[in-house]
């Protein structure tokens, strides 16, 4: 499936299959990104699952000053562009400030609004005006109904290509819980809904200043999301999560992805 046909697929209401946004949390280097992309492309093409390659060119929201933030904006964005060109697949990355929208849009196909920033009007409008697909993550502190107003900021700025992403809600100070009603409520807004599986299993605000996670529950969260009708799945994956420079505690080992996707396809086939 080509880049253009994949983007079209995202918004096709007659789809019988889910799509995936998958890749490492952060772009750590060209070789790593290309190796992960190669395996993702091979697996998803064999399973006929549309793929959008994910990688953050910069990590702006970090617990500690000494946490990894990136290898340089332009360098990381060029790697994302190379992945997209080599494999003819769309790519997605986060943006954090207004001026980043136009910059990132020169390299990627989907601009992602981080959950903490989903109410930032100027950021949403700037993303909308690039004409790129805009993926809005629901805030950990927000209800599904709040996403309508974030969505409206993009559509009323002239861009109808919006994805809405569920990523769990804060439960106490250091855990998240997924309310699957959010998927149904957001689907009623008329846009594709994505389930961010791996970030929903984070354990933020740990005393060490490094976010924890429960990756052993990835399959559970994913199966439930597909069963209630999620259009897409967001999965951060890495060949060796223990060595990942960001969010390793909640990422899926790349070697486990194919088996997971096969199980999820069976769930999807059971409900369509």
C-alpha cells in the first residue's frame, strides 16, 4: 500500500481492517529507525495492515533535565523523511510549539498533538493550516466530550483530516486507566479513533523521575480496543526496550509485534 493510499485508508468509513501507527518513541539514529521501519513494513504488508511510521524528532516533555530529548531536530526530521521515501509510507511525529508545525510538515505526513497540549488553540490551528493529517491525543485529564472542541479548532481552520486518539486517564498520582466508552464517544464525532496502547500503560510521576509502565498488559488493552471498534492502534515498539532512550518501560519488543497483530486481526474479523 502506497503512502497516498494509506492516508486515504485512514478516513475510509468502509474499512474492514484497523490501521497502525507504530515505531520507536524517539528517533535515536538513522540505522535504528530504518531497521525498525523495515521490519514494520514487512510485517504489516504481509498482514495487509496499513502502516504509519511513528517517531518523535524531539522529546519536549521529560521528567528530568538530563533525560534524552533527541539527536537534533533537522537530523531526526530528515530521517523520518527518508523512512517515508524509502518505504513509501506515511510518517507521524509530535509537535509542541506553533513554529514547529510548518517545520515538521516539510518532512512528515501526520502532525501529532501531544495529550498535554490538546487544548492549545494556536498549536491546533497551526497544525491545521499545514494541510497535513492532524492526530490529536486526548488529555490524560480530559473526558471524551472535550475532544470535540479540539477537533473543531482544526476543522474550523479548514482541515477535515483529523484523527482522535485515546490514551487513558490519570488514576491517582502514578497510574492510568482506560475508559473504553471514550472510543465510542469519540467515534460518534465522525473522525477515525486511534487507541494509544503503550502510553495508556505508562506509570508517570515515579520517584526516580523515569516513567514506568506495564507492557505485559499491551495485548489486553489492544484486544479490548479492537473489540469496541477502534479504527487504528498506536504502538511504540523497539528491538530492545530496555535500551531505548525514551519510554522503554512501556514499549512492545519489536519481536512480539507480529504475533500481537495476528491475534488482533482475529478479534477484528469477529466483529465486522
